C-alpha cells in the first residue's frame, strides 16, 4: 500500500537537483582529498590503515577516480557504487579488525562517518546524481 503524506514545504521540491549536486560536490571533495593523501604518500598512509603501500596507492587511485566521477557527473552511478565498495571495506576493517564501535573510542573515530558516506553515495547512485553535471 502506497501512502503519500502531504509535503509541508512544497517550495523546496524544485531545489532537489541542486541539493543532490551540492552533495555530489561534497562527496567528491572528501574522496579526492582522501585519495590524494593515499597516492601522495602511500607508505605513511599504508601504516595508518594497516595495508600495503601498493594497495594503499590503488585505493587512493580508486578514491580519486570515484570522487572526480561523482563530482563532475561522469559515470556517476558507477563512481558512486565504487565508492560504496571502498567505504564498505573501511567499515569492515573498523568493525572486524580494529573493533571500533559506531561512534568510536572518542566519539569521532567510529564508523558512523563511513556509513554516512555510503548512504550519500547510495542517494547519488539511485538518482544518477540529479539533473546537473559539471561537464
């Protein structure tokens, strides 16, 4: 059964594509900067994430490509799904290997941030990033 509730602020609805564009730009910026740190210094980053430098460089390239794809609207769905896989790996590492709770030890180092990025990428993938693209 489909139940439609009234929209309390219908004047916001025309701005949905702008909101998705802003979300894409934010997600892209997060992944491009993270990916760049992996590519720029894979040895140091590899130590902090407990991976090999080669895999860390690969991970950085994937984050760069996915972040740029999401931000510019190029192969948006594929880029967003790829970033979901990256974040699923990060969540798995935090839960199964590092035994990090949802909020983490200090309230800021848990996997809540990673899950938020997964859901943002899911919105991007299911909406194909909205109507607006930068390229």
